[in-house]
C-alpha cells in the first residue's frame, strides 16, 4: 500500500520541521507529490505552463526530492528536481522547485542541486547542464556553475549553465539520500 503523508504541518502552524531527507524517489507518494509540487510552482505560481509541466523527459528522468520529517518520519515533499542523460555522458537537470514557504529553509535548493549533480557524476556524467531562471543564476554561480548563454524560455529569461564537476564528487547515496537540518537563510 502507498503511504500517504499527514497534513502539511508547516502550512497549518508556526512549526517548521528541523530535519529533511534529500533522496532519489523510491515511493509512489514521493513521485506523486513531486509532480504536485512542480504544478504548484511552475503552473500556479509562475504561470510557465497552463495545467501541467510534465513532458516526455519525465518518462525516463530520475526524480530527486527533499522531504520534511516529523520525529524522523517522512512527512511532506517540499522540494524536487529531475535529472536525465540526454547524450552519452551529458546529463541535464531540470524542474528544480521548492515550495515557497521552504525556500529559505535548510538550503534545500542547494542540497537538491548537490545530489542531482553528484548522482549524475556517479552514473558517468562528464558534463552536467541546466536551463536556469535568471533570478537563480547567482545561486548557481556560488555553486560553481558557469553561464554558457542567455536564452528565453516560455517568455522568461534563463541561462544555459554548466556545473563544474570537480566540485561535485560522485554520490551514490541516492536512494538512501542524506539528512540536512534546519538552517535559515539570511
């Protein structure tokens, strides 16, 4: 049976979980909630897609999630990203999303990026790129990415960027993931 997490504690109180697991999706509820999160961010919040952002890449992509925990138990998918190999050795990340109320908590976007690139590196990536929304370029630059070119996607400015793989050792913790703890951003 597919476990369904309880209520969204963060949305209903001042409580913010202090522990998060960043991992490859292994449960159906994680995949379902990652898709819901993407719709909330890319469709409802940003208006980049009408009703759904899923595409052909989802059929073969690896989905990574950040899951909030309550008393050590998985509670809610609060962040996601997908990765896929689009040519031998060339991996791409896309659809990085973190729920609005968690964007300044525990560096979840950064942790998702680290696991995404590290996982691809462990799977043979010699190159890792992403199309990054312009407002997120400073974060990616701090994480050792370079901008290859400025582009317009869905009417919004983006940069095609590439990770410096020397800063992302191969990571094989994927399914188990790793725990990150609460760190409020400035």
